[in-house]
DNA sequence: TAGATTGTTAATCGATTAACAATC
DNA sequence: TAGATTGTTAATCGATTAACAATC
C-alpha cells in the first residue's frame, strides 16, 4: 500500500533539504543544474544526489542535468505536499502558540482546524482566528470534523493519558514536541518528533567535545 | 583536542534519549537495569546499547547490569551538561519567545544572557526578566559579556547578513531555527539545526506514503 | 558528432547485530 | 559456585562513494 517501497530513512530525511535548495535556486532564476553543481552548493557528493533521486525515478537528462523547476516539483510531489491534512493542536502554551503561528506561513501539507487546552485561562482565547477550545470537547470535535493529525505541545507528564485518548479517537499521525516517546507506546502510528531538549543536548555535547574539559574534570 | 575521538553521529544522537529514559527510570525508583531490559523499553537492541556505551567506557558490571543513577550521571557528563554556556537569542518573534521561555526550564548546559531584535515594537519588551535589546548593540554587548553561543530565530532572508556579523564577533556555536544552512556558509562552526518545516515535510511524506495516492495521482 | 552528465552497477566504508569469552 | 550480563570481537547488513556504460 506504500507509494514508494523500501526508501531508507536517511534518503527521506534529505528530501526537504533538496526541496529547500531547489526552491532557492528557483527564486534566483536558475533553470538547470547538474548533480555536481548541486553537490557543491549543498556540501554532499554528486553520487549521493543521483542515488537519492533515482529511488523515485529518473528526473534528469544525460548531458544536461536537471531542470530546477521540474525537480523542485517532483520532490514536492514525492513529499506529498499537494495534500492538506486536517490537524489539531493540543497545548496552547508558548510553544504551541509559536507552532500554530508558524503553520500559518506553511501553505502546504497541513491545515490547522482546532486548538485545545485544559487551562481555563487559555480556553476562549484566539490564535490566528482559531478559538482555543476545552479539551473536554475534543471527542465531539473530532467526530464532527475529520481529523488527520495531531500536534502535541503539552508537558510530558500529560502525554500518556492524552495519547490513549487521541488513539481511541482514531488519530494515528503525530507531530510530537513533548519529551515523550509516543512510538514506544503504540506501534501502528506515525510520529515525527521535535525534541528541543535532545537537540540542545547534542549541541552541548559538540561544543564541550571541541573545547577543554570543564573544571573538576579529570581523565 | 576532542574529549572523545571518533564518536559517530548516530551514537551521539542516541545519547539524549538514553539520558531521558534513564531519568524516567530514576524517577520511578528503579536502581539497576540490564542492557536487555533497557532495550525492551526503548525499542532497540541490547547489543546496540552496549556498543554505544562502550564508546565512552565500561559503565556496567558483568552479571549485574548498570546502575541507573550511575549511568544517568555518566551520560550527563558525556553530554557536557555540567557546563553553562552563555547564550544570546536573536529574534524575539513567537518562536524566539517560546524558545526563550523553554530554556528557563532547562537548568543545564546553556544560560540565556541576552535577547536581540531589530523590530522597534519588540525592543524594550521583556521575556523572562531579560529586556529585548536593539540589534545595533549586539557588538557592544558581546564585547562586554563573553558569549559562547547564539540561538537564531529570524527569517531565513535575514540570516546571511546576521551570520556574517555574528561570525565577525567571534561566535562559533549556533542553535539554528531558521530555514537556512549555516554550515554551508562557514566550515569552522558548530551548528545544531531545528528545521520545523523540514520536520513537517517528513511527516507529510510518511503519512502520504502510507495512504492512497491523492486525487489526480497516476502511476 | 563530441562533450557532458545521467542512471546504475560495483566497491568501499561504516553501523548494527550476533556471538561468546571474561567476569562479577 | 552457578547464573547472569557485560565488554568486545566477528559477521552481517546497509549506506555512501566510485566508476563507467548509456545517452542526451
């Protein structure tokens, strides 16, 4: 039932970056590019670019290279950006608010149709023309409005119970900003994580690895 | 000059997750764990856990397993969480604000000492007791206050000029939320990216790959 | 046609998994 | 001691790079 079979995670993770670079080239009025030129710009090998693209089809032309516009469109299509998945956001704190407002710039892929919180101070307030609703009403809302995906911006302590509830409702696609591993709890769901703490720790590792050990450190 | 030589990126990326799971075990009062038990909880192989940990040292005990508290501490140490890097945030929009507030919960690793923006409407406002300063004053500020790292929460169009300016000041460590690849511009810097758009596109790919092709799609 | 660059196969490199001797 | 589990080496698997025939 997969559109593309056996595409490895490393390849998929590179697609948005290809899409971004091609978009920039397009903005700069560049119409064609070779895998070598693109590899120079992006800091990877031409071989890898050709291998990656050929997972999905032969988009280039021998002796010529790739049409920037054509390739940009193809990758957009591979990513499925022509979809519009109805999406709800749970948690209207600072991060939730930022994500909601961020998504207004994002035209493709996802459409925010509801925002939920259980804090009375937040319920009733408005974020980009969507009124924050009471978590109590989420089942009713999802019955009345087909909901494809949920964005989780709640504290990790709230996630296990929330996850069970959303799973019960039938939601299987998650953009997860909470410090909790949803994928361990359910195996038949799709989760894309944005773990800010993890990201910051990795930066911390790389900075401290480069520099002198801190005081009190002995080896 | 590296504390740990030749540690591969996949290993480093798993460290925060180990740290998180061990922290949870610790909270639940569990004192010891074997690589097999941990692998069951985390959804990976016991072999991989042992291989990963042995990049840094032998933290376990044959026939017993690992001390949860000991291992948690060790990984915290490997990540360099005992540091406190002085950090400035550029861009006090919704995302910048959310990140600044997020970091107040985060005690270890980084300390936010300044927030900058060039929007007169934002300059002078206050985020978690830090007054948003004018970008004009960033050179002066960094001369007076040793600054280890910068968080970029500005639109991508603003990044190239900003990056040059921060590089000139001497900042080499970046937590980058903008849709721009800093690492291509400078090679002697450390960049950890949080590309929300890229993350959302990957989710989009995985949802559309699972489901029926959209209307108008023919193969 | 000649030159350039792809698509694709083969070679290399690296990461994960399996196995087991060491040892607590 | 016997049982359990690590640390570590060897085997497998997968991803990246190199090479080149196909072809625009």
